[in-house]
C-alpha cells in the first residue's frame, strides 16, 4: 500500500505553494491529492481484501451465514462512512466488481452484491443532488458518447424483442442484458459522484488496489495448476471463472501500472510497483490467452512510444535482444501457447481449431451485419442465429462456440453499424484525450500518469477485443469504465471551492 500512496505529495514546486487563506476561493485540487481520505479508504478496503484472500488461500468454507454475516457487518460500516461522502462506497464498488462472480452475494432473485451497491450509490447520488440543489447529470467528457451507446443498446433490445417475442427475450437474455447495462450504470455513477479532481485521482489508486488483489488470487491459483499435464488444464480461470475473460481483466488492470513505470523511467521510482506488476504478468502468462499476449505487447509498445521515441527504441532493443539472442529467457508458457497455434491442428488445416473457428465466426458476424447494417440482428442474437450462418455448425466446425470472438463485430452484428461507430468513437476519444492529458507538462505527475494509462488501456482494449468480446460485463471490464470517468474529471476546467473557515474546520473535527 505504501508503494502506491508514497507519490501523493506532488512535486517540490507544488509543495512550496503557500496555503490558501481561509474563506478564499482556491482551486479544488492541491498537491496532496491523497492524504487522509486515501489512507482511511484503503484501510477500509483492506477488511474485505483480507477476508476474500483468507477464504481463497486457506480454502475456508464460511457458508451462507459467514458470507452474509460479513456482508451485513461491513455494510453497516459503509453506511456509517456515508456521512463523509460517497468516496468509500465508490471504492468498495471498484474493489468488488472484479470479484463479483466469485462472491456473488445473491440477496434475492435479480438482486446481488453489485446491484445492491449500485442501488445504494444511486440513492446517495439522488440525495446529494437534492440536498445541494444540483443537476443529476453533468456534461462531462464521454457522457454523450456513452449515452448514445446506451440508446443504441436499448434500440437493439427492441429489435430482438420484435424478432423473438417479449417472453422468450426475458427468459433467455435478461442476465446478459443486466451485465451489459451495468457498464452504463457504473460509468454514470462514478463520473457524477466524484466530487473533484483529487477524488478522481484517488479512484485510480483504488483501482490499482483492487487489481493487486486480483493478481494475488491469480498467483494462488497458479500454484495449484502449474503442474497439470496440458495447457487447457493449466489455464487460470481467475475470479471471473473463464481464462480469456480473466486475461482481458488483467489487460485492463495493467494500464496504470505500466504508465507509472514508464512515466518515471529511468528513475528508481519507476520500480516501486514492479513487484506487484510482475506478479500480474506471471498470472497473465498462466491464463494462456494468445489474444491477451498480443494485447499486452500492444500496451507495452503504446506506452513506450507515447513516453518518448528513445524509450520506445530502448524497449524494442531489449525485447529484440531477448528474442533473437537469449531465447531461453522467453517464458516457456508463452512459447508453448503460441506454438500450439500451428502445431496442434487437424489434418488439412494450418492452425489449431480454436484459432480457425474464429475466422468462421467472424465471417458469420460480417454476413449478419450485411443483412441488417443499421439495426443489427438485435441484442445478443448472434448466439441464436450463428447455426444458420455457419455451414457445418452442427458437425462441430466451430467447436460449439457461438460467441462472436470479436467485440467490434459483436457490436456491428447485434446492434448495427451505428453502434460500432459509437464504440470506436468512444475508444478514440479516450486515447486522444489521454494523450493530451499526458502531453500537458503543466499538470501534476498523477494526471500525466493517468493520461499515459488511458492511451495504454486503449491499446490493450483493441488487442484483447480483436479476439474476444470483453466490453459486455463489469465483472471483466469495470476498470475501463472507471478509467473513463476519471479521465473525464481530469479534463474539466479547474473548479473553485471555498476553504472552510477555522471555526468550521474545528467543528468538522469534533463531529
């Protein structure tokens, strides 16, 4: 935790600025963007982190009484913290979403831990807006594009209902729709409940804390699977329960770690988070996802190139030297998984069945898009229609797979070309604004690191979603939506606030 929080004091020049006069209008941000709120929230997050890790590491079986009892007690702690504002609750949501499938906390039909936190945050959001007499929605960056994509999603739902009927849709697609809509709920909650830029900066630290817990879970799983006989048996499932989705989750999680290391390179400070990052990298190798390997390479190249041309050439030189002159240092798991693409294939094929089936599914998605380019086939209808678009489907040419295996084709075939264009515009906007944030040398280090991380996460997103659909559920992509909200806040003009008078300051301490 110290490695993450030691850099919250700003530069020496920032720290030399005189303190504001009480009652004077001053910028809402200050060099010490972490401080007491960050440390107190991290200590609270440590409670569920230790509980979750303890259950996994010691194979504890707390049962329903233990799980729901802990949830009740911790929920009361959160309610007590709400008087200080929504920050703790937002941090818990960020921490919980990557683990939500592992600890589902099903309270009632259709109501689980994620929904409960969202409902509590929605109530806090509405109450705060009413109390302070402000609008619920503010025109932050990305809000319009996210809103358009939400509207197109709703239209695709209506398209699907028109095709198969209301009751069949509710019966078969409610769970998938709930997961998809969670993405929009999370974005609008986070972007509208963050109070200022300092709070936005702290959200990235909470995201890195949650990522660290995911890494620890993954490395514990790796110790149990590393000796198994085949790659398929050895693949790590992670808290999401599926190796490719777990690998995508890791790709999203890596962005701020890579940005932090690249930003401070070649200073020793760049190595502060290296142990945590290397654990995560080892876990990624254990997921045996070729798409994620490519995505990580794209992240590494992007963060290096944006950092500087010299750094980019240095990274290429190091990687090239290892590959050509020291191949024994290339991880065996990486070599084995890549070689499997060309060695483990059926007679007459050039690549293995898993890779070959992707091309078949992509072709089916393109045909569906050509048939209905504007509205698509309807939300999540590719699964239902793929047998009629793939010759020999029932003979096993796709291995039974019914997923698009490409997020961009998922958007086009299910929701139409306008949905695809909106998604691409959102991705481009995040990369462009992240790049601008990084290039602004007048900003504090943390803002520039976040900007560099935005470019990095976009590169990883493109890579991992070329071979899978990983922008459909917050259990996998929650870090992406949090990142969007944080960048949106850091792009806002400086807001002015009133520093509390000494009397009010002491009164707040007494409370």
